[in-house]
C-alpha cells in the first residue's frame, strides 16, 4: 500500500499542478460565473424595455388602451389616428416601432391585423383580441336585445381538466445537465489516462518503474489520482454555481437549458447519491479500458484509432441517455440500462425520471460491479503485458494474446 500511496500522490500532484488542469479549471469556473452574470444582466435590461405597438381602431367599438396596458407586462400599446396607417407602417419597416395593430370590420365582424418586421410579440395580440371580442359580443347583445344570462350561457367555454399520472417533462433539464457532464468527464479523463500511459511508455519510464513497482499498482494509482482530479473539478464547478446564487446572479426559478426547465426540486439527496455512484462506477469501467488501450500503443499518435471503439460506446450511452429524456420507458432505453457500458448514463436518467425502481437500481449496480471485476482482470492483464510491448501498432489479435498473458 505504501508504494500505491506514493504513486497515487505523485500522479495526483502532477495532475493538479499541470497547466492543462489549472487552465481548464479556471476557464470553466470563469465561464460559469460569466454566463450567470450575463444572464442576470440581460434579464434586468429586458425587464425595463417594453415593446411599443401602435393600435389604429377603424371600428365603432370602444377599446380602452389604458385598460389594456394594465394587463400587459412586456408591451406598451399606443393609440394612433385612423389616417396614420401608412406612417406607422413605415416606422415598423424602419425598426422604429415594434408593431402595428389594425382593428377593422369585415362583413360586420371585427378583424385584427398584426403587422411586424422580424419577431412577433406574443403578448399583445391575445389581450387585444379578447377585448375586441368582448366589445363585439356586448354590442351584439344590445342591438339584438338578447337576454344577457342566455348569452352568457351560450358563450360558456368547455372546461378541460388535465390529470397527469406521471409528468417527466420537469426532469428534462436535470437529466440533460447531469448526463452531459457524466459523458464529458468520463471521456475527457479517460482519454487523459490513455495519453498518460502511452506517454510514459514511449519515454521508457516503465522500464525503470516495473522492476520496483507492480504494473497493476501503477494503473490503479493513475486511475485513482485522475478520478480525484475529476471530483475536484466537479466541486469547483458546484462552487461557481453557489457563488452565482449567493451574489444573486442565479435565479433558481428560471433555470433552463435549450428551452428545458431545470427544476431543482428534483435534485434530491437520492439523485445526487445516484449520480456519484454511477459516475464513479462508469469512470472506473471506462478508465480501465482506456488504460489498457494506452498500454497497447508505443506512441501517443497511435491513440486516436485505438480508442475509437471506446469512444463509440460512450457516445452510444450518451445518445441513448438523450433518448430517455423523451421516453424513458422504451425497450431500447430499458434494455440499455442493464448493459454495463450504457448503464451509468442510461440508468441514471431513468432514476431522475422516476422510471427506475429500487430493484432495477440494485440489479444494474450489481451488473456493473461484476463487469468491473471482469474488465479489471482483462484490462489488468493487457496493461501488465502491454506496457512492456514495444514495436508496431497492436492489433486486435495481439490484444487477445495479451489478455491471455502470452
């Protein structure tokens, strides 16, 4: 254990003190703070700027613009004269006005025309349309001497009640963020392991170390050290989010990503524990494979094609995890949750969506642990024999021979 601890400390210090780690961590930390700062600044500016829309009423209906403005949060309506239509059309075309509403009568029925240039205002039209309809109904009732109670009964809308048995839409944001980070960290730190092993092998450091330390201890120490570095970066990212929240830049009620809301009420201790568990198990599974691949090549330049199958597995897990956002109970997603290479990402997404029961979680973790034992033995053999294998690029048949200890 002393040798393991010594190698672990060496690789950990090397990782934490490296320029790449410091620069990437600083960039991520600053980027997160900058993102929340900009979002907060943009929201404050947007809240003070209202769209200005002119309204020309060419009917006999009485529409109170001041009363309408009280029901508008992001829009300001302004009355205009009937003969100013062309003038305000030009203002909209030049960008001096956000929009123009024309209220006319067509065959005795009010009609509303909305004129805009680039992006429509979705707030004003429904409010004005409702007011116009109410005015028209009131005038029609008066002209035809219809009993108000009868008219009200005829105009009553059908009430529609929704009863959702299980709503998973509010988990989209949480699943997307955690799945993306899990995918990003596993692939980034896994490649770091493969690169470090290949670099040590190409520099002939292994020839000096192997007589003193067992190769398998070197592999485990490297994996553990880089895992520690990954956890440090995750803590720093979480700290950046907490700082933004304390300063007031982060509004937890308006968090979203690509239009999907992030409901922090779903971020329970159980979800956090599941993320940590599946992240560590997934990292260990793929890191052993990356270490084995790194030991098979003699130059870092050969890593690209050698680690391609591993990258394809991780990408497959990521895309299936994204698929589970929309339907976590499909056959593909359910079956993939039991496949150890996909399980860390896919099962976690099903847990957040509330589709994975306790038994499924236990089974998937058990499968992952058994797979880890198998991959550990296989990758360990490849690593032990691969680090001392020099020459051309190792082919698949060579890898099988290394796994057999030949």
